[in-house]
C-alpha cells in the first residue's frame, strides 16, 4: 500500500474511536487534541508598560514577579517556562523544545533562537518504517523511545539568559522549585490532560502512572499536587545551568531511564550521551515580510508555520481589495484559500535546512506570492492546491508529506518596561509528550513531527528523519513592527492549525484594530484537505449564517469543530501594551502599570 494512504488509515481509526466523557466539565476527544475548557467564558486581559501572557496563572504571576524584581523579558520567559514545566507539563517543559523570537532594545535587533528537539546522530531514515515496509501508526510511534528528541528547552533558556538576561539564572528558577516542592492546586485542564493521556495510552510508562495517577486515579482537585523529584532536578539545573542538564547528573539519569525502558528483544535507537553533550541552540535569521504597512516577523525553518503565515497574509493582501471585513463572504473565501496554498507549500518544501536548502526567499518573494494568488479562483474553492515552484527549488524533486497531529504546546509573550519583547512557543508535542517521565520531567515525542515515510514513489520528503535533524514544526512565534518598532507579539499552540489561528488573528488585529480581547475570543475558520472547518458556536450558525451558505455555494465542504487554540497576544496602542489570553485554555495576563 502507498505509505501515505497507509499512514492516514493507521491514524484515523484510533482517533475516531478515542472519545470519553469525564466528570471534569469537558469531553476529552482526540479530534481536539488538547483538552479544552468548555466552561470558561471570561477572557483574561491586562494593560500596561510591561505585560505577560502565558497559558497558566501561576506562570504569569511568577513571570510578573521577575519583571518587578528588575528582570528583563528574557528573565521572565525563563521563570514562566520553568514554572510551566511544573504546572502545565502536558504542554511544554525542560524535556521538550522551543522557539524564541526576541526583540532586544539594546542592540535594536530581532533574534530567532532555535531550541527544537533534535534526532540522534545515529537516527536512520527508516526509523518509522517496519520490517514489512509499512510505517508505524502514530499512536505506536508517539510512545516509542525513538520519538524522544534531544530536548532543547534548557539550552535555549540558558543561551537566552547569557545574551539577554539580567537577574541571576538561579533566581529565575526559584519559583518553579518552590511550586514543585510545595505543590499547586491542579487545574481542570491539567486533570483533563491526564485523562487524555490515559486515552492515548500510558501502559508503557510506569513513571507516568506513578506521578500523575497515584493509586490508579486522577490526583485530587482539592489537594496540592507535588513533584519533589522535579524540584530536585530544577535545583540542580539552577546550580549547574545547561551543563548540568546536558552533561551532568540529569543527563546521566535520563540515559539510564531511557535504557531501562528498552525491551531486550526489540531495542530501538534512542538518544546517546554524545547527542546530549553536543546539543546546540541555533541562532537563525528571522523570517520577515510586509503586510500592508506592517512588517511581520516570524520563525524560519525548521518552522513551516512561519512560512505559511507569511504566504497566507501575502496572498490575502494581493487578493482582498480592501481591509478585511468579518461580514464579507469573499474575504472568508480568500482567507481559506490563502491558508490552503500556505499549507500546500509548507508540507512540500519545508524541512530542516541542514538536509537541503529550503527555497525560502523564493517562497515568500513578491513575484511568487502574486503568482500563487493568481491561481485562486473567486467563484470556486480549490480543495487541495498543489505546491508551487518557487525560485530556488529547481534542483529539488520532492514529495509532499501528510499533515501531522499535535497537542502538547504552549505560547507565551512578554514585554518588559524597557521594551524588550519575547514571543516564545514551547512544546513536548503530544499531550504529556511520550508520556514517559525522567527526573520528574515529561519527555517529548517531537520526532513524530518528522514524516513517517521518508519518500513517496521514489521521491524524498523534505521533512524526513535523519541524523541530527530537527523536525518541521508548525510553531510560529510572531512579532510585528511598525516604523521599526515592535507593536504586536502573538503565537499559539494547536499543531498543524497554528498558522491558521495566527493568520486570522493578525488580520483581525491589523486590519480591524480589534482589541486583543476580541481577537482571542472570536471564532476560528480553518481548512483541512477537502474541508473548510468552522468553530462550533460561531456566528456563522446565527446572524452571519449567510457567510456559511455563500461559502457552500463556492464549493466549500463545511464542517464544524471545536478548536483548542491558545493564543497569547500583546498589542501596543498609544504607548500602552494591551494583552489577552485565549479563553479556550486557562491563560492569564499580568501587567505593570
Ligand atoms: N509538535 C507540534 C509542532 O511543533 C506542535 C503541537 C501543538 O501545537 O500542540 O508543530
């Protein structure tokens, strides 16, 4: 069977079968990979000269405290990410990876630091292919030791601290150590995420069960949840920095844990001491393009999300004669189409640039964007556009990879009093990553973001696994500039849909000047191959149902879905920053006047 069809077949069945109702306010359902809080209505907002938005109140409070103590936005990111490792372990942590976009006021420069998980230097191209030639099912792969990439988060935070931090490294970790030791009250989403992990499968992980399902059941909602082993790990990292994580006791224990979990009759390739010791954070060139009078900057490959956002914005700008209007059917049609074209290119041309050159300049050049826009029809949707042929791709003969799943990611944004701005997306890939725990930390399964098949019909796939490669990501932290100054920072979790959420949010903010509160709460439109997906509860079923009907007339196959975006947004107007956290998750905004 064609590996692509096999892969889709493998993944679809378990996904549709996995649905369970829980006594904690929401249904956990694999069609919406992160468990979302259906009961949450209030949108957290805040304004001031310094603003923090993270996915968890404890992390936002701790990061604000860091700013109050004179820390920079970078210090606040370190505080927030280490606290999230404790309180939102289903989404990100030191056992995962991250991308940081950072505007540094002193040098007046935008930096892109890549702390993405990396495959072992021993990784084989056929890591996800079985002996009979079929590829692993996603469920199988996501719990395999082979899915765990060398975590990059600690190295990224350390590197960021060396460049942009002011408070002592240790000071930035104190709060996370205290919370891990003294405990925190489990949030509804934390508990639902444990249930979701159970649903995906935890039988391979006694360490997960011991920590998150004590006595075989969910932790009590009414008692403090402690993670003393993680407190000890964080304490060691507070003392010894990145060196402790990659070469010290934490590294040794991680390798022991991985090896203990090998099965004698079927050992798999996993990361080695050298892989850990040699992990590197890459400084990359931010990817920027204009949208009307703004300059939108985001993350380059291995992010495919960034390319996709810039392409979609560009195509939309070429085609829309006026600024976006929520009540204009054409605009929704054009937005959906521009997302489809963005998706077609990222799944074809983007992979880790260490393998072959991604035709990046070609993909976002004005002439190419215009050429792609001309293919879009005003009277008919094009369900599955083919990838284009950007300049620089002439010598590449590749196959497209199928969409990936996702679920365990967080986004945070910080602006400090001096005007440093951080837009940071961290991830462990699936909910609780591989569901394997080492030293109290959730270990990622990020290598399932590689294409499972390395080629289709003899043509290689850009995002295939290989030694020291970083898997293509949808994560796309964004910072927007006007007249050379940052005016907006945004990002979101949400797997493949991340660029769809962010593109729409950017258009709503920049074209409509909507306040962040409105932008994060308005309903999403997204696209899948052959379908246009509207968020359940949207106006498209009520006062604006004419839009849905018109889209249908243009051939859109309309589907309804819940979305679990986690937008974190700050927007500067008249010198004051305004922030909002997506009401679909548990985020909070904190600020200094
Ligand atoms: N692993 C995914 C990526 O890097 C993100 C998953 C998610 O957003 O939940 O693109």
